[in-house]
C-alpha cells in the first residue's frame, strides 16, 4: 500500500496545528479573556509558532474570534440537536433539561472542554466585540429558531417577545453557573443532582411565574 502523498501529510499536519492553536486559545480565553492573553502564550501552549498563526488565521485577533465563534457554534448546535430530539408535545421540564444539559455535563465533569466553551460564551455575551455583533445576532437567531416554536407549544398564548425574554432570564441563571458564581453550591455534585437542582429553576423561568406546564 503506497504512502499518502506529501501534500496530504502536510495538509493533515497543518490541520493538527490549527486545531492545537484553537484549543489553546479556547482554554486561555476561558481562563482570562481576550485582553489578558498573548500570542506567545498561545503558541507555547499549542507547541506552534507565530508563522502558523499568521498562516492559519492572519492575526491574534482573528484567532481569538475563530475560537469564540467555534465555542458559540458548538453550544448552539448542541442545544439545537437536543431540542430537535424532543417531541412536538414536549413540556417545559423537557425543554429546560435540553437547555441545561451542556451546563450539567460541564460542571459535573469539571474542567472539560464544554466548560471552557461556556465560560467564553458568558464572557463574550457580557461584552461583545463590535466585529462579532452581527455574527452573534445571527447565532442567537439560529438558537431562537429552534427554541421559540417549542416554547409556543409548551406555553400557548404567550407572545414571542415575552418567550425570548423568559429564555434570556433562564440563560442568566446558566451564565452564573458558567462563570463559577455558584461554585460552592454545585461543587462535587453528580450530573443527576445538578439536573435535579437546575431544571426546575430553568423551567420556572420559562413558565414566567405560572406553574410550569408538564
């Protein structure tokens, strides 16, 4: 069996370097935010060089934006997949469980990639760079396109604007978890325990004060 062409091996090596750069940037962004990391820190963590950053991304800023977009996109895709798996008659508890799942997994596992995604999402949601505003708007619209129709069926008679408001309130709860604001209350708990704590809170926010429909 002949060896892969050199061009294929170079392409594969380049993709591995690109992935290492994104992963290192994601970890540093989650820990400290974009303004507190340097190109040298990223390249050292990724076992790469400045030339690789220039080749794959063009600049430090572009690399950070790529890592942020990947983090947001991954979370939105996961939420949307979980929502699509629900039946048309899904109640608020089921919807809340789908929304909470990445947070439950990240906190229960401790330090996993999903937790880095969540912390980046929380940081950027609070202070969106101007160059990402249009992209963020489109990404949130993609999430709403899956969530709002399910909320309409689960809580009929409530307008879309109010449903989005309730969803944003629920997201605020998860934002606090993502940034470690309630670490003392959730430290060491299993995924099942975290789901028992979190799902009723999110479901209640989505219900808007009424008894959550089941």
